[in-house]
């Protein structure tokens, strides 16, 4: 089943994000290589493709996991969690209605 993993950043997370990004993206690449990643990306703090020093307010990952427990376990050990980028992370089941898969 698909799960939405929503991370909400701590204030002024940009430097922490930059240092943990390679490891974070590496885990996402693994999901992509396994055919389990629908989409992933950050929420810019301002209306801009490159928010510069304004940074980001969080992230969204839509990925396939066998269960909510496994999605939550995966999210708990994300490098952004370990680096203190996220103030909180929520994991919610997701059903793709459109476009049809």
C-alpha cells in the first residue's frame, strides 16, 4: 500500500538539511530502484523553485510499504530525523485516485 510520509522541519533547518541530504536522497533512490517510490520532495518556505536562504518547511514522500508499521519504521531512521531536520514526522495510508496507476 502507498503511504504518505510527511516531515515537518524545525526552524532554520537549511544547514542540517544540506549536510544530511546525500544520505536522505540515497535512501529515496533505493526505494525508486525497487519501484516503490511514487514521488518525493521538499516544501519550499517561499513560492520559489529555489527558496535560497528561506529554506524549506518539510518534505513529502509517497512510497509503497507492506504495512503502516514498516513505513513508520523506515521513516524513523531517515537521515533527516537523525540530523534533527524534522520536528515531527507523520505516516498516513494513501490511495492514488488520479491519475490511475
